[in-house]
């Protein structure tokens, strides 16, 4: 077992995944502000379709790192186009009202109805917990608690492993979980964004992201490091969202037209790091 800390790989992987968060938000804002509603929703549907095709293409490409990148990029486009924008479409179509505090929109309509998908999320988690042997620490923890000594008997085999699909499902499931968690915390019928428990959840996620990053440091391959970085970043992003909602800092990625320089810098660094990882992974493979 390699116990070496792979600091550069972990940091580069973390930054690549991290930068997709503001870039994804900025892309949605630009589309909303520059497109008519009809063009917007056709474009969003096409975006989701392209994302799905990228993920499927990733099944057929060779190389763990390439397959991971296909799953990551395709998954982000899929989530944005076929999840977030579809919720937005139906929220707008049926007149769902946003949550407004002091005359300011604090939660958009699409996110207010997203918690209704909790049952579907649980349906997917039930499949993973009781029917699959996998490498997810979160799912493995639940399997040990729920299945006990019968874990290897009940969850005996993994699904057919396609790295692109593994990355795709990991990204979508953990994004989905984080949105459900945040919407539950923000809901005044349960907690509210200024409730102490919401602050505890944010602090817990920050500590959790550090714990996940420590595991990420041990991964010597680029593909595995990027996949672990997805969990690190999404968990880390929960306190970022909470602090942004409480106005601890300005979320400049929701106003990309006002902060074009910052967004362009993030995009350039993201592309440079992504290109570097592809080249570095190819060199690493040639040495093995």
C-alpha cells in the first residue's frame, strides 16, 4: 500500500473540481440573462443530452483518468441541463414563487421544489446500500451498520464497472444529497438558515471535507484522486453556500457579468490544470 502523501495531485484534482462550481453557476446565470425563456429551455435540454452522450462516450475511451474526466464533465452538464434547468422550467411553468426576505430573493423556485425528490434519492440509495459492493466510504459505513456480519452476503457483488459512469453517478448523487441537505436546513418549517443546527451542519461538512482530503492525499493515480476530489469539493461547498447565504462574502459567480475578469481567470486556470492532468496521467501510465 502506497502511504506517500500526493500533495500536488490532491491539490490539482481538488482545484479542478472546485472550479467547476463557480463556473457552473456562472454558466447558468449567463444563459438566464442572455436567452429568451424558449431558447433557454431548449438549450438546457440540449446541454443535458450532450452531457449524457459525453458520459456514454467515456465508457468506450481507454484510460482511467480520461474516463473520469468524461464522467465529471458529462455529469456536470447533465445535472445542470436535465436537473436544475428542468426544475426551473416546471417551477416557472406552474408559477412557483421564490422565497423572498426583505425584498430580496434568497431561494429560487426550482430549489424550493427540489426537496420533493427526496423519495427518489432514497430509492437510489436503497439500491446502492443493499445491492452493491462499492468503494464509497459513506455507503460502506451504512452497510456495516445496517447489514452487519451479513454485508458480504447481501451486497456481494459490484455493478459492472465503467469509470465514466461511476464518476457520473458519484457526482450526481452527492450533488443531489447536498442540495437536499441545504434545502432542509434553509426551510424555516424545519430549521432556517440562521438556526444553530444549520451552522453545525456547515461546520461538520467543513471538517468532513478535511477528513476526505486526507484520504485523497493517499491516492497515487490521477483518476482516483479526481473521483475522491468530487466528494471533497461538494462537501466543502456546503459551508461555502451557507456562508454565502448569510452574506459573509459576495458570491461573485452569480453575477458573472459584473466579475468577468475573475470568472475568466478561473476558467483559464481550470483549463490549464485539466490539460496538465491529462498529460501527466499519460506520462504516468507510460512509466508503469
